[in-house]
C-alpha cells in the first residue's frame, strides 16, 4: 500500500470512529519516554485521537 492510500484509509477510519463516539466524552493521556522520535510519534497519536473526538487530560487527573 502506498503512502497516499494509507493516509486515506487512516482518515476514513478516523471519521468512522468519530461518528461512533459522537455523544461520548472520551479522554486520553500519553506518557512518552525515550527519544525525539517517540515524541514525534506521540504528537501524531494526539492529533489522531483528537480528530476522533478524544480530549487530552493531564497525568494523574481523575475524571
């Protein structure tokens, strides 16, 4: 699978999940350990999760 079709597939999946989670309050927290590449991957995941309707929370927060 080439990169453009993979990105298209990921965007379609994100839209499906967003519709499923429409009326649900979802939260996430990502703990990143390691190198700058891990930081980059975490930022990508944050963007994807937020596109799906998840809200970022701080570590240790109870909700």
